């Protein structure tokens, strides 16, 4: 049998091909796909670094199989194929290639030419040369046959080309978001820069055709990547740092660029390459690069449409009924509601059963109605100015109120609790408060990894970039005593702040750049593409569940009205609002898309609208029957069982704050010892503990020991205590020493307070970051979660509280008056004019006294029953300046024993901490002892002085 006229594969495997019956052949499309895949795989394998290196590599370790990522949709471009390559021939071709690498003369001349052409970079379909027909001179002609290209492969060029392609892929991963089509208005770039990075070959709408052709010249020899334009159709092996190939490990350059643009330059912009963890980067690449990942079922699309209907029609209903009322509507970012519900759905699916949220005023009513599920009639009542409040206090505007609700998640069919924290007009002030409340809820349910309780924070673009509390909150996110194991941040990016253009409001490209400091990935998305928004939110929830780290979703949208419904935005942004007036609402766009796809029809869409409009009208009718506003129905942190059903204290008496001598002695002995073995403490600390022991023997206490005994006794009663602030573990003045450090072993510590009783409550003492605003807000949030905990924040010096003034003025002082929300947080403020300079002297007690009550003209009735307790209840907070350690002891215990909760401001001493006269006998701390009543002020004069009364 003559074999000269056959192809190499036909010659060696003709018997195999002859045995394949027609019935056994695969489907034509499947067979073509298989051949295309193996051709690309083979083409990639036939490009060694050098012949000797490849022989060594292949002989030691054969290439692994192509990466498989499961069932996906692949976008493929036509690739030329060699006429004899197929799926069944790959192993044979591989063996022939190994043999050729070791000795080119060991294979037939036709194989030699094919491999030379392939190694030299010949495009697919041209490397193979058909043998000459059989004739007397054909054998000699075959011997004289030459490859299409030079016999010596240009290995350096191959390496450079592959490195250039890898650089191109990395450029898209790093900077692709700069050319993503994010602005739904199409008039402003989300990164405030209309230019395109020089290392990206983009065909997005940022470039017209002429500019795009000019940028393509960057591919030519001598350009940025040193590639030739003809290389666009050349197949390149894909690096392991990309997933654009799907099931394919090699692609033509033209297809590589197209898929990179699909992943990074459309309606989603991904910032993640600054993350210094390879696993996390690979996780994000796979989520956004894999072809076909953003697919939704018809049912999911219908659900998304229904949620958009509710979000949009709610705002339309409010506008129709109360067109002249401020409500800070969500028009222009209606997609926020389905976005939040998607995050909650996915988190619930991953095991979360409690979500705590914080947000500014824009869109709050919509979130309350359609996410938290507040009764619509309760919301509509807030628009009736004639209704009287049933609760004491000033109340607050409707778009500042919070809510707590437990319901069934309809997607996962699991119970979920949702809490939206009340917020003042200070847009980002609630951020650390939400984090603190989340930490507390995790603590009380034993959720040490954040798998059950999580937080979602909503932000505006101008506030997220401009307010420093955002930075302070981010820096708490990974600290051991403050981490909540990941927060999902959602930025409603209106691309404007009140009247201020973003180009005048921030120096960074994006408003979200602050998140980069904690390696949080940032997903920018065009809010007029609801499906892209939903996919990004799913990924964000999965990221938080997988890595327990923060993540940011940047919803690039617009604000259809002005700052509020009564504001005229055309004064300052005329061009933007001309475009907004022309902009079709996202609900209409998406409905038209689904109708065109056949997912819904027009009558179904209109029926969904009518159904929700009817719900709103019926709730509006019921709201007219309401006569009184109940602010307590809007509590974000209810305390079941602590108050009566009416929200009142169960009594107006306070039990004794004294203790038995046995308890005092026991706590004192532990406080003056090291309760663990093989623990070496500092010599100076040994002297301090010895001094404490002597005080206990003498039945006296100083300030540090009085604090120790108050804390220790409450721990015995099951009260969790948390002390936080700068340097609180040791104490600013080296007096506390609640955390002992082994002098020989790094990070080996002991907290004697946790060794007092067998079944005591835990004691948490933690040094904070160098922040007052963020940390005080965090501790306030922690104290909100339960009334049965003593939460204290200590300033390094008393005057440092002024950098946390926003938390003091907007939350701590007026919290009960505005939101009917009690809080028992304690502020310890070192105070005293003792020669430390003007910045470390006064804690400004006059400011706190001025804010105790807003009605200085009321003279209290000194003869009424429980006068002292009633006076405490009527104040915004309790302000004390203790003169002895005993008073300090009693006031700390009274803070928990009171039948209600009030913030406690304590001006603590400095020089008196060690003053020999500043001592208290055990006799004044026993159950039959005395406790301190508040000093009453009227018109600035003391009405009743410091008093001591038998308890």
C-alpha cells in the first residue's frame, strides 16, 4: 500500500479512521466544537520557550488537562484549523511532537515541516503543507520541500508575543473599569476622566471609529505591546490568571480582546487588582471573566421586574398624594430596592438570619416600605401634620426614623430579622453605630465568624468621599474587638452632592476609593442595567460570605429631582437635568426588554402595576383612621421584657448598690494577683498589685480598685461589661492594668477580671484605634443591642470627646427625645486643671450640664415620691463628678440597677487616682451604705446640694 499521497495522520492511522462507522460519528456541531477545542489546545502546546527547555519539561511533567469550570455559555470566534487535526488525533500528534523535539529526523519530512512552521508562528491552517502527488520524482521533491518560514523558530518573538498578551490581559483587569460604560446619562465618566488608559485597546462608546482604528495601531511592531496587526487572528495560550477562555485554554488575540471588553468594559467596572491576596483576586476574576456567567432565568427576571414595579410605583404614589412634601425620594435609582433584596436573599441563602442596615435619608421611606416591610399606613401617617404624637419627646422627621421587623424571606423561605437604624441628618454618622450594633448582636448569639448576623451600609457618593467617619469606620473593620466579619457597602452614586459637581467635591477618581485602604473590592455598575446590578449584588453577598471582608457596590445612577422634591436643580446643573428630563425610567426600559424577550407580555406588566397601586390606595385609606402617631413603633432596637408593653419602666425605684464584704474581698484579692500559672509580669506591676493587696487588707479602695469591684460584682450578676477606648487596657495614667502581659512570651496575656466567678458574664476590655468619632459611635451601637450590658468608652483625655461631638450631640443626648430610644452608654472623661496645658485639662462639664434638659424653667417638686429617680428619668443624661472612689463605685452599679437606661457622663480624676486621701472604706460600699443623688441645677444655681441618703 502506497502512503506517500496521504497526510501524516492518514498515513499512520488510516485503519482507525476506516473503522469509524457513520452511525458512530458525533453530531456535526459537537464534532466541530471538539475539533476546534483540540486544535487550539494543540496549537498552544506547539509553542515552546526553547526546544531544549520544552523537551526537559515535557519529559518530566506532561501538560495538565484544560481547565473545566462547569456548564457555561462560550463566546467563540472562527479559528482556522489544520485539515488533519481532530479530537481523536491529539494524543498521536503530541507523541509525534515529543519525538520531533528530541530528533527532527526521527519523524516523516511532512511532520518536520509542520512542526517547524508551527513553532515559527505560522497561523492555524497554514502550517501544514500538502504532500506532492505520487510520481517518480515525488520522493526527491519531498526531500527538497521547505517550510513556509525559516527553519529556525523565532523563539524570542514567541515569548515576547505571549508576554505582551499577558500584559494586555492584566491591563484590562487593572484599568478596564476606567472605560466601562457606567453613567446611565452618558454625559459624565464615573472616574471623572474622559481619557482611555494607554494600555487598553477599547472599542467602547468612549471612542469613535476613527479613534479606535488609531488605537489599534498600538498593536503594530514598535507599538506598546510590540505585536503585529496580523497577530489579531493568532492563537495564544491563556495564562492561569484569567478565566476568559472558559473551557478553552487558548484563544485568538481578537477574541481575547473581545472577551476582556465583555468582562470589564461594559456596564460593570471591577476594581480589585490592588488586593494583595491571590486567592481573592482569582475568585473575582472567575466571577466576572467566565463567559456566560451573568445568566438569569425567566422567573428571576420576573421577580426583578416586580421589585422594580414596587420601588418605582411607591415613589410615584407619594408624589401624587403629597407633591409638596419633602420625602427625599429614590427616583433615578429605583434599582436600589431590588439590589438590597438580592443581597439579603443571597445572604439568607448562605445562613444569615439578622441584617442590620444604616442609610442616609434618600430612599429611606422606600426601603422601609419595600425592604423592611413597614406597614404602608404607618408610613403614610407621617405625612399628616395634624396627628399628635403619643410618645414624649420631640420626635423626628419621617425620613430619619428606623425600624425593626422579623419576617419570612420569600426566596429562601427562612426567617430573617431586619433592622434599619435611625439616622440624623449627618449622613455617615450612623456607620459606626450600625457596626457596633452588629458586633453586639454577633456577640450575644455566639456568632464568632459573622455567619448569622451581618450589616449593610448605604451611602451617598458625596458623603462617602467627603466625610472622615467613613475612613474611621473602615479602619475598625478588621480589628479583633471591632470586626463584624464583613460589611456590604452600597453607594447610591447620584453623581452630585446637593448642588456640588463631583469634580469639585473630591480629589479621587471615584467616590469609593476610600475602600481601597482595607483591600475591599469595588464593583461599579450602571444602574440602568438591572440585571448587571443584580449580578453584582449576588457576587458582593457571596464575597462577604466567603471571605468575611468588606465589599463595595457603586450604583452609578442619577437624581431625577433636586436635593429634595421642592428644590430646583436647573440653577446649578442645567445640562445634566436637561438630559435627565429626557431619560426613560429604568422600569420602562426593563419592561420593554422583557416584553421583547417574551418573558412577560404587556398585560402581565400592567397587571403588576395595578396590583401594587391598589395596595397603596388601600393603605392610604386605612391611614386616615389613625389619630395618633406612635414613634415607639419605629424602634430600631427594641428590648423585649425590659419595659412594660407601653414602653414604660416597670418601676421607679432602684435597689441598693452596695455589696457584702465577702464579695468585695474576693474581687480585691483577684485584682491584686495573677490568676494563671507560669505567667511573668513586669516588676513594676508586681509592686502595683502588692499595693492593691494591702488596700484590701486595710478594707479600703482607691479609684482603680473601686472600678474593679463595680465591674466584678456586675459580672457576677450576669451583666456583660465592655470597656473600650485608647489605651484603656492599661489606662492612660497607668492605673488600671486590666490586661496583664507576659514579659517572656509575645502576645500572651491574662485578664484577671475573667477569672472571678465560675459562671460569670464575660468582660471585654480593648484598646481602640486612635479614633474618637468612630469608636464612640461603635460603642453606642453596641450599647443599643441590650439593656443588660455596661458599655463604657473612655477618652484618653476628657477634652478629646470634642472630635466625637457629632455622636454626642446627635445620638447620645437627644436619642430618647427623637427616637424613643434609651441607651445606657457610659463616657469616662478624665478631667482636672492640673498643669497639663489647655488641651489636657477641662472635659467641658458646662457643655454636658447645659444639654441635660431643654426646659430650665421647670422647678421640680422636691417632696414627690421617688424624687431622685424621677429626676434622673427626666434628664437627657446623668452627669457626675465623683469626689471619692466610693461614689464612683456606686454610680457605676446604679447605671445597671436603674429600671431605665440613661447615658452616664463621668468626669474622672487624674491626680486623685493616686492621692493618699482619695480612699474609700469598705464600710461605705456595703449593702447598708450610702449612694449619691444627682445635683439639681435651676437657673445655674444648686437647688439641692450633694446628698447622701440611706438606700
